[in-house]
């Protein structure tokens, strides 16, 4: 099972460790992610959820992407910021 953060990189900064060493860190704006599609073994061959993050204007989407969101009755989310996350059996 993957661990992931879906978001937008804001920038870089640094923090100081206990011994005084400098540790570079990336600042990420992880916002509300929306499930855009549930993939099943019957239809896709594996179980996963597709999540989207960030709004995008409709004019920046191609027709297949736009149809995907219209069919799900979702606001348009950035497909470049969408990802399939595998579902683990616990």
C-alpha cells in the first residue's frame, strides 16, 4: 500500500534539528481531495480510488477529461493532479 500526499508544492524552507543541523523541507499545500472514480476488479482489473485535487478551468481540459467529470457530476479537478491509490485489504 502506498502512502502519498496529493497537493501543490508551495516552496522550500529549512528547519533545525536537535543537534543544530539544517534540514531542508518542502512545503506542500495538501487540500481537500475528492474521489473522482472508484475502480473495481470487474471493470478495471484492480481495486483503487482515483482522487483529484485543485480546481481547473474547463477550457484547460480535453473532451475525455471533461466528460469524466460531467459523468460523475463533480467540479472540474486538475487531472495532472489526480492519482490512482490502490486499496489494501486489511
